[in-house]
């Protein structure tokens, strides 16, 4: 069995909010109303048992990175399968204000 490896990164482009937990972050496919971008996030996962496992791990890592910026949402803009059962995902960490 191959051991997996998941990495993530973030780049601040806006005003940070207090950190949030990954399970509080909602995934969006377009920018919702009443929101602002806090930064860019990306994650890679390699060596999962299945491609679905690698994709799930990458998305979990993406949420962790977004949470460091205080995001409560992520707008996905790139989700790619990579060689050897890996996944690469990128997006914008956002903060959605309550109307």
C-alpha cells in the first residue's frame, strides 16, 4: 500500500477574519452575493487508495487552508486529476456576510 501525501498553501489577498474550522466552510462554484475574497488557496493530494480518496483529501486540505484565513466559504476554480491517482484543487477563500 502506498502512503499518501497531502499539501496545501494559501496567499492572503484581502483582510483576514478570525480563523474558522474546516467543517464550517461551504464550497461554492460561483461567488455568492454579500461576499469578499480573503485569499487564494490550493491543495494537492497524491497516493490515495483511489482517485476519490485523493480528491476528498485535497478538498479537506483546501478547507483547512481557507480556515486559516478566516474564510467561511471557498469558490472552486480548478479541480484536476493528476498522474498516479492524485488530485489538485485551487480556489478563492471567501467570507460570506449575513444579509
